């Protein structure tokens, strides 16, 4: 039997050959959220006082805002590391 054509398949990109491992996205996001939350709580406790807002409201708002920003920043870092690997 004679084959007339050549079938070629492209190899899938395999991470095992590289020195970098894929980042664990949930771990990055949770860590970024916790770090952001701690930064927000720090700013809420030690930041300037405002008579318009209760201290607990300011702490909660800054903690939530900084946690969201921390998750966003950690997600961007994880995606960039994933593209590098």
C-alpha cells in the first residue's frame, strides 16, 4: 500500500518543556483580595477622619474597594505570568 500524501500535525504547546509552571489563578486572586483588604483596613483605621462618615463605614468601604483592586491586580499578574510560561 502506498501513501500519496503526508499528514502532519502541529504539536500542542506543552508546559512541561519549559522552566515555568502555570500560575494557580484562584490562589493569586484570593491572595490579592486579602492583601488589598488588609491595605484598605489599614487606610481606614489610620487615615484621616471625616465627620460625614462613621469610622466603621469608612473602614468597610476602603476594605472592600482595596480588596477589589487587589483581586484585579493579582488577576493581571497571573495572566501575564501565564502568557510567559
